[in-house]
């Protein structure tokens, strides 16, 4: 079975439902809890790299010293054409490493199940082709990409955040949303943090539960396609 290195940045931000979906497609996960001090490899010895979300900017090295070696792995994956999927912080890191820009606490924050819109460029994308034109996904961000890297293919946007999904080359994707997160994860979010933005956690959870079946069908398909791509590689 092919293996993906997964970089985890916090206790509540694991691979979630993607672990099972990727395994169904023949891709096992080697999860490194970098936030706990687990060491990252000096170079990739995996068929894919997945960088998860977390409450940091991609270069917040003072608070999260493991981000520097993570960026080096992202650069290596790009240089070697290793399949890569970056989620939230991971997507921002991919953009920044490749020459885009990311800003902290910029624009309108997004929390909970959020409508997305696929752009025409998604029609022939290996992961996004044939998906519903307006899927939804769970969001949990106040930071965002403000400029895509040169050569990036822009795949999706939302009403408040333009760069929800993009691809670099043929095998590297970044997303702002959380395709791996099920509705139940919202119940672990800080009510104090959400309250600062005037958001009620119970309402977010209820909306996510209503949308979960439809969201699962979409993002399970994306996970299966990424697993197939990584296994073939």
C-alpha cells in the first residue's frame, strides 16, 4: 500500500474522515504529530504529502518551530512532483512556498459549513472535475491567501474568500476549507474564540449536520481521486 506523510499541527486537527477514505483508495497515512515534538523526516520517503490545518501562519516559526521543516518538505514535493494536498494552513503554506502571499486576520472570517463555487478551471482538474458546481465544506479560518503563486490554476472561491482551492502543476493542491472535517469536529471548537466573531457554535454544528451527507459524498470522491493518483505515482 502507498503511504502519505501527514503533518498535523494541533490536537484537534487530525486527518479525520480522510484517513478512512484514503485507505479505501490504497493510501495509508503516516501521521506526524509535529506540534507534540514528533520529528519530521529530513526528506520525503513517501508517495504523497498531506499538510493539515492549524492556528498559525505558514512562517510562524517562533510559535511553531516545526513549520520550517514542513515548508522544506512542501518545497521538495513540488520539486520532485510528489502528490501533495494542503488543507487550510497547509494550503496557505503551499501558496507561500511557491511564491504567493498569505495575510493574517485579513478579510471576512469563515466558520462552519460554507457554500463554495467551482470555477471553469475545475472542469478538467484531476480531483475537482465533475463535482457539483456549488458544493459546501467546513471552514475555520481568519487568515487567507491574498495572491496565488505564479502559474497556479484557480479552482474555487466562496462569497467572502476568493482563493478556496487551487492547483500547482499536475499533482499539488491547496484548499482553504476542511474536506477532512466532519460536523462533530465543530463541537470541539473554542466558544470563546467563536464568540469574538459573533458566531454561535451550536448553530454552526446544526448547519453542518444538515449538510454533512452531501458534503461527504463530494469530498470522499476527491479523497479517492487523490489516493488513486498517489498510488499510481
